[in-house]
C-alpha cells in the first residue's frame, strides 16, 4: 500500500507536467493549424488552406530543403569531428577524464556567447579576416565568411558537436575490450579490427549522435539570425516571424506541425536503425 502511494506521488507530478506543457501544447498547435486569419483576427473555422499554402508555395519548401541541407552538413561535420575524438579518448588517452571535461566545456558556456564569438571571428574586422589580410592571402575582408550558410554550418557544428560526441563515446566505452584483444590474437590488423569490430559495435552511438545533431540543428533559429543573413534563414526563423510580426499563428502552427511530423518520423526511423545495429 505504501509502495503504491509512493510510486503515485513520484510519477504523478512529471506526468502532469508533460501532459500540461507538452501534450496540451501539441493539441493547441494541432487545432491552430486548421484555422485561418482574416482581418487580423484568428477565425476558428476548419480549413486546409494552411497546408495547401505550404505545399503550393515554393518559398516554404525551398527554406525547408535549405534547413535540411544545413542540418545534414552540421551532422556530417559533427560526426567527422566527434568520432575521432571519442575514439582517441576511449582507447588511447592517458588523461581521459581531463580531456573529456575539455570536450564538454563548451556546454557550460551560454549558447549566445558561442554564437556571438563566431560572429566576432567571422566579421569584416574579425580575427579571421584580420589574419588573412595580415598574411596577405586577401587584400580586403572576405564578406562571404559572415551572413552566409557557411557561417551557420560552422557555428552550429561548434555548438552541437558535443551532442554527437557523447553518444559515440558512450558506445565506444561499452565495447568489450576482450573482443578487440581476440581480433588482435586472430591476426587482425588495427585497421581490420576497427572496420570489423569497433565501428559496427559503435554504430548505435553514431546513429544517436547524428540524430541529436540533425534534430537540434534543424530546429535552431538563433544562429541563422546572428550569423546567417538572408541566405542562411532556416525554417524555424519563418515560424518565429509568423508567430511574431506577421501574426499568422495558424500558418506558423501548420509549419511547426509539419516539422514535428518530420522529426518524429526521423526519430522513429533512427530508433529502429539503432535497435537493428544493437541486435546485430
């Protein structure tokens, strides 16, 4: 009796919190997506006009594909940076704890501080342009470094690489070391051991890290505002403007719901993929 009451007291607050601030918010978002705006007022009449506008307008599809392209590039670079570092810390590092702390230190710094730091570095009078001119690689500031998709990818890669690193590091740490020793005893070279033992066993961590990097990058809207410019605007920036200055909540809700379906589908696919790799 006491155990049942204790479990109820422990589980009810988080369940109520999730229901109120997550599920109810999704229900409200879903309802708004079928409404419309007339004369500056939200009309609560059922309509599919918002979804038709999204499907027929090349602007929203173009920005969505651009956002997915940027998120894909961030995911690729985050994996290329995160996997070697995680591998080194897991297998070759003598100062594992110290280096691990150094890798996750950026998570302790404010998001805005890191974004503004890259804005300072990539600016016309920033560190990078100043260095290029000092070394005579360029005679004037390179304007393409800032307010471009390149700046967005670079900033988001720096911000979200630790999120890709952590699952990979956890997967590498859980690989039984006797399997690696067995591979060496059977005559496998270090490269063969990596391709046939380490990499397959670490794939669930790679999938999880890639999912983190892609989903977080796809939903980001601060970095495109700070360093992206017109060519680096992502789909989340359009949603923010629709809920803000444009006061078109139904259209913003419809776009948000489409993004939610896309992300949930991606999470479902990666979960099945991760389970498949874990089973194998």
